[in-house]
């Protein structure tokens, strides 16, 4: 037997340490939380995707009384970007979340289903998606979904 060691490097920033473009993208994700439909969890999530051509698209979580029929902000954003701009890879995805009172203190990572969709989107365009996760205490920068999903399942697993 041998061990397999998996490491990820996640940079930690304060908001004011981000460059102007990243601050603007993060602010757009934060503003998107106001358009969330979260009457059950009262946990609003917004995402903003910067496409390679400079276009920014947003999405929010959308809940439904018939769980799990809702959809996360990350997937809403990625599916919209992929359907409306199919030739534009996603360069950066910013994610912010808040309760009814305020934005959360620590950054939250995407759920497993969102990680899988981010992975598929990276594979589709052949380039990593940089991810910025907002928290009032700090912001995490993840260079690629592989850092959050190191042993991932993709189409290569189904090849002979």
C-alpha cells in the first residue's frame, strides 16, 4: 500500500487586495444576491462569470418548495453563459452568499453538483476557470476546480 497525497493552493485575500477588475466582478456577484429566490433557506447566493471576451453574466440560486427542484447560483450562471455565449469560455467565476442579515463571514465553496458542472465547463472549453469565493473576513482564490475536486469524474473515465 502507498499513500496518495493531494494538495491544493488557495490564495487568501482581503477585498482591497484584489485588483479593480476582480473587485468589480465580486461586487457584481454580491449585488446578484439581491435577485436570489430563497424563501425557504433564506440563504441567497449570487454568482458572476467573466467571459474571455469581457462579457459578464450573473445568476442566483432559485429555490422551490419541492426540494431539490431548485438550482444553485453557480449552475444558473454557467448554464446561462454556456447557452447565450457558447463560443466564449469562462475566465473567472465570482461567488457571494448572504443570509437575511448580511453577507457571510467565511467564503463558501460550491456544492458537489456545482463543482461537477464547473469541471465539465472547464473540459468543454479546455481552460481552467478561476474561482473567487467571497467572505467578509477574506476572499479565496482558486485557480481551477481541480483544486476543489481533485479526484474528479469526467468523460475520460468512460473511455476504454
